[in-house]
C-alpha cells in the first residue's frame, strides 16, 4: 500500500460526504416538507456507501499496513492516518445496516421535530427521540474505550477527553460565578433602556448591516453564503464553501445580528484551515467546543466590545434609515447587553446562556446514566428552568422542543457551547498579551484578530486535539475563571456597578 493510494481512498470518501453535506443544507433550507421521506432514503443510501467505504477493505488494509510502516508516511499522511484510525475505531464495529437505519431514523426525527414545533408539543416527536436514544444506547458499547459512564462516551465524541467528573466541577464553578453576578446586578444594577430594540428593521436592512459586519470580521462571501432556516447553523462542504444560515425577526434585529456574527465565526474557521488538509478528515474543526469558541469569540467577545459597537453604530444607523437617530451610543450599547432570564436558549443573553447549557447537560446525564423515562422529560425540563432561571415554559415550544440537537441525535453536544464560552474568554485573554484588541476593534481593519485566531487555532483544522490547541494558544489548560471575570467586566459596566 502506497500513501498515495490511501489518500485517494480518503479523498473519495470525503467527496461522498461533501455531497451529503449539500443534501443536508438543502433539507434545512429549501426542500419541500413533503419530500422528507424520499430525502431520507437518498441520504440513507449515500451515507451507507460512505460508511461502508470508511470501514471497507481498502481502509482496513491501509490501517493494517501503516500500523507497522509509519516511516513510509509523510507528515501529512501520518496525521491523516491517525485521524482515520480514530474514526475507524469509533465506527468499525457498528454494522453498516444499523448505521443506515440510524440515518433514516435521524431524518424521521427531524421531520417529527418540525411537527412538534408546530404543535408546541413534545408528544409529537417522543417516539422518534426514543428511537434515537435506543440507537445510541445500542452504539455506546461499540464506542466505549476507557470511559467511566455511558454519557462520558458521548461527551468524548464531541470533545475528546471530556468527562462527567470534569464537567461537574467546571459547571459548578461557572454556575456559582454567574449566580453571584446575577445577584449583584439584581441588587445594585441600573437596568438599561431597551424599548427601542423592537423598532422595525426590515429583513433587507438587517441583511445589509450584518453581512457588512460579517465581511469585516473576515467571513468571505465569495466562499460562503447566507440563507434562511428555522434553526441557524453553519455547514461546510469545503474551505471554499462554508455556508451560514439565520432566521429573521423584523421587530428584533439583534437576534439575526448576533446570530449571523456567531455563524460567521464558524464559517471563518472552516475557510481558514490550511489547504494542505483538503479532502482529508483534518479539514474541519478540532472539536465542537473549539468550533464554538470561534463563533462565540465573534458573538460574545467582539459582540460585547464597546469599541467595536462604537465603530459599527454609524453604519448601523445608515443601514436602518434613521430609525435610531434619537438614540445615543451609550444607550444603544447598554441595550445590547441587557441580561434577563429567558426560556429560549438561542435568545438568551451571554450571562444566562451557560445556565441553559447546564440544564441540558443534567438532563442528558439523566437519560444516558440514569435511564430516566422519556415521558418525564418535559416536566423535568420545566422544573429545572423554574429552579435555575426563575421562569417556567407554558408549552413545549418554549421548552423541550426548542432545539434541533436531540432530533439530530446530538446528545453530548450541548456542553460544547459552554466550553466554547470558556475557551473564547481564555483566548481573548491570551490574545490581549500580543495585540491591542480594543484599539483594533475601534479601527477599520480587524484582520489582526482574525490572523491571530488563524495562526493559533484555524490553520490546524482537526490535526491537533482541543486541549493541546488551548494549551499552545494560551499557555494553560482550560480555566473557567476568565469567562467569569469577563462577564463581570462587561455586565458591571453596563449595569453601572462600581465595586
Ligand atoms: Zn455555534
């Protein structure tokens, strides 16, 4: 077996996956609803082929041969070999027909989720979710290596090395930190004015503004595009085609504004991966948590920065045709950082957001480690919101049906969002030692920030592990304190608290 032959096989699998990604994008943006069963079959068929190839005789032969002939591999070949071996071990013991059945179940679950949203009732998707959970419980023993619990196995797939034991400790620290900030704000804070946030801004006006901002931040629209969807996401076919989506509300411009800034962060990451990783499994993000660190760097680090908004405010006023001419900058900025308990995760402010994640984490832990009944989930969800955020959903659309993740089989994924917050704050701290971030954000040229992130994170794609990337980029392991300190500085400023 020659390296070239191995890389050619890998490339052909990647080409199939690229076609699957395009089908996925289509089914979430423009596909007629009635087509979902047909699409499910197409996706099931193609993903079956992709899966068979990825565990097929050629790959097996390559893995066996290079196990003892690693000296014949180039540096790139060796990285691809290691990643392929990892993926193979993750998948090889699951029978292809079970994987194919799972993929069909995923398409059905997505359709059921859309129905449940319409009915505002979890019962509409309960059976499909139950099926997915059963599939995952069937797969966990195949995936399990040295993890302690079932849920650890799922966590590990999204963030290598992450455990319930570590997360319990980190989330306890984050929860305490956030609770303290919320208590101080409730006691001494001056609530910002926000009435003007609901002023009508047309979809076209919002598009002009937010596409301009995304471009300035480094998202390349010649290698991406922006479409409408129910639940916003970024999807990459390759580094020259990293697509983003959003949803719009003409009486709440900040939703799409921060949403697009967020997804653009994911897109910039994919667009900036070293071309040498093209057509290999390394041409993607290092992990879900690292991916979120890039989108959240845009959304909560840059998106909370006063200099950034001072610079953007005239452009915003220009795009909105005078609708905000009576609002001064300080009032405008403070309004964007109001914090208020909310029921919907993607509408949550950056301070309360991690609490939404902690709730999902605790429920997923119950599903996979404690075998909680599917019939109790809606009630448990509502109880936890009442306990942590002091508010209770009136229906499942405001509650357990709001997110796409579980119908996508992505159990173990949610904690990545919270990790993304912590990584982003830690990266901001490290970046500040080398470049003057505030001054750059007040200028016309944001490229030093994008370049720093490309140098330390983007370029490596999936060739390095998350903990190594963070250690190399910041000089220390994950430390949640940077996030708590950052939140304090932003929210105490907005709420006029002097300590
Ligand atoms: Zn994201």
